[in-house]
C-alpha cells in the first residue's frame, strides 16, 4: 500500500541480479522500465489492432486512431509544413498520451511523472532540433540569436537573452509535463486516501463521504483531460521548435 502521496513516484527495483560482466554488473528491472515496456506494447498493439488494410469496414480502433492521426497531421501541416516529420510527431503524441493515461489506473506508475523521462525526452528533442538547424543552415543558424534590425550596441545583450531563452527550451518542455503529471496524481492520491478513510469510518461517515464523491469523480475527468492536453501541448511545442530550426525565426 502507498502511504505518502510522493511514494507513487519512487522508482523501485522489481527484479535484479548480478552479472559477471566487466568485472561486476548489477542488472535490475524497475517499475519505470516495466511500465515503459507496457506502454510500448500497448501503443504497438493498439496501432496493430487499428490496421484496416484488409477490412472493408473500419473498426472502432481504426476510427479512433485515424481521428488522432488526422489531428496530428493537421498540426504538422500548419506548424511545420512538411509531412516528413509526421511519423515522429505522431509517435511522440501517442506515447506520451498512453503513458499519461496508464498512470490514472490505481497503483500503476506514470512514467511521465519521472523527471528523468520527461526531461530526458525534452533534452533529446532540443539536441536533435539544434543539430537539424546546424545541418540545414550551417553558420547562418547563429543568426537566430540576433533579431533583424537590432542596434549594434544591443547585440551582445540580446544574444545572451536569446541564448538563455533558447537553452531553457531543453528543460521547460519536460518540466511542464513532469510538473502537471505529478501535481494531478498527488491531488488524486490525497483525495482518494481521504475518501477511503471516510468511507471506512462507519455508516455516518459513509453518508458524509458521498457529498464530495461527485467532486472527486469530476477531478478524475479533469485529470484525464489534462493527460490529453499535456500530450497535445508537448507535441505542439515540438512542432514549433522544429519550425524555428527550419526557418530560423
């Protein structure tokens, strides 16, 4: 049983063994690794079930995935304008969405509530976008940090400001996702613990607990919406960063 609202974010070793490799190596499967694999299997499985190549009528899964694909395709066209990035953006959205949703299940683990995952994805995107900009524009890429029409005397100051703003993308993208997932799950844990204790307090307390129970259900619905919104915001900002690297503005 989880006693503290913060215990649900702890990364624990589920299975580990020592291997005689490189002198001494400890290999462990943590809850983070396990749920990452589960999310991957679910994402691949749902996309496989939604494959409608050999069917005349689309299935519910196919309609669901086609709706998501059409929405992501629209975002990529509007933000980037090149469909070559569509597979990456679609995969990123689906992975984050299901990682968030699986965390709503009681006693599960939300991999996006782990800073190492959220910020790790954010830094990977930041480095990839920077490399993309350098490959496409070479030395001209650094003109991104000097806005057009900037007076010569303000160039050093604006370069520092723009550089700090650009580097902050690496952390802000992941911190936003990490913070929202943690805050929502902490609130759900506190409210569910309070309701469980109230329901277990006797007939009178059971009746009293029915009053805030609809509010708790509404908060669960809100948290489900946040899971979707955070996946959308993450992919939308990623598209924006890719566009900046392509067009340098």
